[in-house]
C-alpha cells in the first residue's frame, strides 16, 4: 500500500491549475481562430469600403456641384445665304406726264366741257373764260396798229419826196434828216402796236382752256360763273389736271446703305393694295444721284407701261428692291442681343465652349430680327437668350447641337 503522507497536498488533477489552463488554451478548436480572422478581415474591409464610399460620394458631390455651376445655353448657327434677298420699301406711283392747268388770264368762267375721269385729246377745249374783254383789247390794239401803220406809210411817202428835193438842193439836209427821224420813230410805234396786238391775241387765246396732251382729266376745280384769276401755282388752285396714264413712274427712296446697289437695267417688282394678288414690274429710268440730307435716302425712278389702266397715279406701292447675296449682312434674332457699356453685343461660344463677347453694328432693325453689318461671321455660334451675368471666358454647356 502506498504511503500516505499527511503533509502532501491533495492529489494533483491533470485538468486543473495553471498548467491545465494553458493546456486548455492551446487545445482550443482550430475553426475558432479562422472565424476570428475572417471577422477581423471583414471588419477591415467594411471599414475600407465605408471610407472609400464616403470619399467617392464626396468627390461625386463636388463634381455635381461644379457641373451645376456651368451654365447651359442654346446656340444659333448662322449661315451664308445662297442667293440674294429683297428689301421691302414703300413706293409712290405717279403718271408719266401730269399737267395741272392754271388760269393765265383773269375772268369769269363761261363754260366747262369735261369732268373728272374724261378722256381728252391734245388741244381739246376743256373750258371757256368769258373772252369779251380780251376780244375788245385785241380790237383796240389792232385799231391802233392800223392807224399808226397809216401814219408810217405817209411819213415814208414824205421821206421819199424829201429825198428827191434834197437831190435837187431844194431843201436843206437838216430837213431831210428830220423827216428820216420821223419815219424811224413812227416805225417804232408800229412795232409796239404789233406787240400789243400779239399780246392781246395771246390773252384772248388763254380764255380757251385746252388739254396740253392726250390723257385723263383727274381734277376739276372750277364751275360756271366762278371768277378765275391768273397767278403763280403756289397761290392758286389748278382749274384742271390732265394726266397721261398710259405710262407710269414709280418713285422709291432707297436708304443710303443700299444706294450702291442701284445699277442700269435694274428691275423691281411691286404690289398695290387694290390688286393684292398681282405683281407688277418696273425698270429703272433715272436716279437722283445724291442722298437727301433730311432723310438719308436717294430718290430713284422706275417706269412701266399701264396700257390696261390697272394702276392709278398717286397709288401706294410695296416695292421689292433686289439685293445681292450678303447685302443685308447676318440676320440675328433680337433675343440674342446684349446691351452693354461697350455697345450692342452678342455672346458667342468658341471651340472650347468658352464665352466670347463680340460687339456688333446693326444695319437694319426688323423688330424680331436685326441685320448685323459687322462684328460676327457665318461660322460663329451665337448664344440665344444670354443672361446678363455672362462674361468673357465663362464655361458653358451647349444643350442643342
């Protein structure tokens, strides 16, 4: 039997004590360590992903903010017109020949023969002023001429006799000279009488108001019994107006900017309100050759036939004045204009989508559009409806292509 030692402690259990605890740790299941490592890796990955997501989100937000700061714009693409264009101008149709007829003698109107709209021929009697006073003046002038002519004839007979006596030395040279002077003076009186007769004849003829050429009577401002007076056209009203409507003149005033496009053989088309669906043609007849300082325009005259009588003198016409390609410059919508201290400008976009402001010169304002004479080219990309905040060099985004 084994000895029992009272001093010995209790029996040592192999599974207890420090050595036993160590043995237990070292003998833990192998799968537990793997799980711990995977958990640690997962934690690190999750942390890394979270940090990376936050960094990416922050970068994306900054990028979105920067993108939102870039202004979106729409551009207008300009192009060069393939053909010419027309400039619409007001015109005035007038008769090729128009004659306001004034009284050249004073008297009472005895009778008139034609009213407005009548067709008259050259030399045809339009009206008659009472001729009795002028007939009496003519008779008086003719009587004086007859009397003074007879006196001149007697003086010439006496001169002939005096010349015969002077040849015989029967009279003095002074007597012959005196008689010669008498004949000369009487001859002057006869010439004056002839002039009086001619003047009286002209005045008597003026009592007959006649048509100066074949045409249409477009006005009558006299009636029977009216006292008509001779005077200047500015102080009196014409008795009649006769117009030749078989040919007409079309007058237009061309702005100075387009005066250089007037050339011989030029042809224009026009319409009138009474014939809205009919287009008339007229050829260049003459040009004033000078710009009126009061209007800045040049008066141009065109001619056309009016054998059918469709047009009337004094009519308003809407004329299409032909222009060569590029004459109007570039046409830009008024919405693209910018009013700046530098003047009228437009905002263009360069190849790098940067704003470039350009100062322009407007040739013609059409309301919704303007014709730009200079400052831009057909290849420019112009921003429509630009904001006032746009400045040179600003980055923009084009939303239409």
